C-alpha cells in the first residue's frame, strides 16, 4: 500500500515547484525593497504644467500670485446692469431654414436669431436692434426690429 500513483507524484512535484517559485519571489522582493531609501529618493515634484517630476522646479520660473486675484466661490456677475437693446448687423440669414446670425456692433459677438423673433423680414447686411436671452445653446436674439 506504499505505492504512489503517477498523479500523486505529479501533484507533489507541482507543490514543490510552487514552493520554490514562492521562495524565489520572496527573495526578489527583499532584493528590490524600497525601505531604507533617503527622503530625496522618495520626493516627487509638480512642474508648471501639473505633471509629476523627479527634479525640483526651476526657481527662476516661479510666478508670483497676488492673493486678491484668487477667487473663492462662484463668479460675481458684474454684467447685471447690461444694455437691454442692442444694435447689430445681420451677417447671415436663410429664409428657407428660418434662422440666421446677427453681429453685435458693440461687442462684436455673433448672436443666433430665429424667424419667429422677427417683427419684419430681414436680409443680410440689414441694421437691426434686438434684445438677447440665454437659449439652450447660447445667446439668442429676441424682439428683432429692422432699423
């Protein structure tokens, strides 16, 4: 009854190999251990672009930041008192599709206009007055009147 089958021998060989591999991995971990490194070896720096670096940043590239320039919380709305009626020029208008764009003369920004917001028909290069409201995709012109 002291006979070992081939399966038992294979199983014992596999266990011995696994023990040997585990011991070898343990020795590798001991050899590559990071304990005992100096503080300088473990330091990481952040460069001006926000990336981690192993070298300290150049003190000549240091930027001074004024504490008053740092804003905490939501931005103040300094544009509360805005001009209600704006003047502009129609830069593009498609009658078939029913929309176009008006270039504001003061701010030079392009404002979307829909045909439903017109009091009279307009075409390109017409001078108009209009008001704005915030739409789903940005500013939209409302109450558009030809000058």
